[in-house]
C-alpha cells in the first residue's frame, strides 16, 4: 500500500491491492475529508487529508 500526499494537486492518493507490478485499487481524497486505511494494515487507522497536506 502507498499513501501519496500530492500538495501540488491538493489530494491524497491511496494505492492498494498490488498484483503483477500494478496497484488494482486507487482512491483519491480531497481536503476536508478523512479516510480509513484498509484492514490489511492490521489496525484501524484514520487519516485526515488536511493533516497530510499541511506543511
């Protein structure tokens, strides 16, 4: 899994479910939103986009 904070475009991209060198699942989150990482992390982890994009 990758969590990418893209400050230039003001979004957080989460890539999951790798298969054959590619990620099959891509979700995009925008400022003001929060999201929970997939259960495969092993714990409930909720992140806020604003916190990830702040400098």
